[in-house]
């Protein structure tokens, strides 16, 4: 369905305004679909992102600062997010032996199992893009990269 029909707005001031409204509306719709798939696991999208990042670490460990640098959502209180994940036993916290002030975080076996359980739900959400040809998805990704470059 066209953005005009979705939000019941027949006119935009220009193509840029229409595109920005469409980006925001679509991003929110995709985010809602991901949140829905996480709800049954009792974790938020930022918490899932932390688990995903920690799983992908070569040495297995990251600090809160490391996480904040690569989080999809740049605004969360990473320390509080990690505290919740520690409480749920999805990540482990330890002190760095060479720098005792530094806290190291690592995904737990329970966290890995949770990611495995979530994966099929996220695959289903990813299927929302299956009707779009790969070349169009590449163009979309490149266009979004160009937009973000101008925002920094």
C-alpha cells in the first residue's frame, strides 16, 4: 500500500518530505514486527541487540562502551540494559584482570539458547522483504547509507 493510503495524506510538499515520512513510517512498522517477535521471550529490541553483538564478538567479551559504539539504537542506557540481561542470566559480567575498573560482558549459554529460539521468529520477519528483488534491496541500502552520511 502506498504511503499516502497508509497515513491518509494525499499530498506532500515535495518528494523529500514524502520519502522521509515513508522512511519513518516503514522503520516503525518493521521495528514493531521485531518487537512483537521478542515479546514472548521477555526481552526488548535493544536487549536483543546486545545479545547479538556479544554473540558475534571474536574473543567473546565486550565492555559497555564497546556495545554503545555499535548499538543500532544509540540512545539506550547500556549499563542498565546489561544489568537487566545479567539479572535474566542472559549475559555474564566479570572484571578485567589487567584493568580492574573495566567490566567485561559475555553472552551466557542461556543467552545463546535464547538467540537460537528467537532466530526463527526473526527469519519470519525478514521474509517480509522476500518479495523485493535483491538488486532493489541493494539500492535501498545504498540510498539509506547516503542519507545517514549526511546526518553525521
